[in-house]
């Protein structure tokens, strides 16, 4: 079924706007500015917290790092004002915050009395984050499939795939037909198949503003991230979240460029 660019744009807005920081934020652990450093330090160690909020007169506008709690005295003497670039409102869309979390460290979330939430890289494992990451890749797949449909008549895309990959798609197609699904063969293409088809079409690569080598590398990385998400594994199994988020950012750029050109794709690809 052909989809209109407006339908894709609506789904893209869901990713951009409707999954918000509040969906993954944790309650911020806080300590009084007058509390003892010697009491707070072991408490943070047991809890595994690197930072906590500091409240003065019922408000939390400061924080303290575990690495600063190496001296005697009270917590307030070690506290620092949380910089604005590390503060977000709970309704802030999650997508632009993911890179900030990875690059700058935990983000503090505003509440009624100052700061009352925190988001760390550990929270990127939560389902709303995983839905967002998987959604970016799935949206890109959907748009690429639409580009392929508009470029080829019928199953003309087969010329870009090996017999083995075509056989895999046909096997899946038969299985899905058997249970009564209303699909066509192109719906059974995998991400790697869509990538290989597009790599044979220079005009699509031009739309993405990538060369073939860069596109292949990005899609290989996306396939690994997608597989990890689909199998309930960490999308960053080595802990390198910066690479994962950068890969997804590039994927989002490709998606946006594809959406921008989709309404005029018949002219772009001829």
C-alpha cells in the first residue's frame, strides 16, 4: 500500500514529540545541605549514585558529586549549582536529550520545588527509550520501502538482490500468506535487503547525501542496534552509548531527508 508523506510525517512527530523525558526519569535522591559528608558518602556508595540533589530551605537547586565527598564537614560545603544545560522540564521530548545525556552526563528534571528527577545512561535501557530507538530504525525502514516501491514497477527490485535473499523473502511471503496477511513480497524484505537495493540506486544515495561506503557502514550499525533491541539486549553492549546515539542521529538525518524528498520522489529518482 502506498503511503502519503503526511502519514510518515505524523509518525515522525510521534517520535520527536510524544516520547518525553518524564517517561524514563527517576526520582532524584536528595540530602540536606546541613547533613554530614561522612554519613552521605557511604549511603551513595551503597545506592550506586554518582550524584544527588542538595536541598536548602525546602528547595533543590544544587547537587553534589560522590567524588567531592572526600572531606569532613557538611554537604552544603561541597554542593554546586546545577548548570542550566543539565536541567530539563519533564515534558521535554526525549529524542534531543539522548545525546545530551551521553555527552554531558545525567540530566536533572524540574519539579515543583526545584529539581526532583534525574535521567542517566542507565535509563536509556528502559522501554520508552528502546521504543524510541527502535522507532527511528523502523520509520527509516518504512520510508525506504516506500522509496523502493516508487522506484520500481512490481518486483523489479529483485534485480538488486542475490537469489538467496530473494528466496528468503519469498519464504516469508508464503508463510505470511498462509495465515491470511494482506501483503506483497516487498513487505517481506529485511533491513539488509532494503539497504542493498538502495546501494544499487545512486539517486537514492544522493537524496541521503551519503556515498555508498558510508551508507553501508551506517546500515550495518543500525542492523546490529535493531537486532539487540529486538532480542532484549543492550543496544550498547560494550557501553559505548556515544556511538549508538550518533548512529541513530545519522539515521534520523537520513529519515528526514527521505521524508523531505518523498512527495517529489518520482522526479528525484528519474
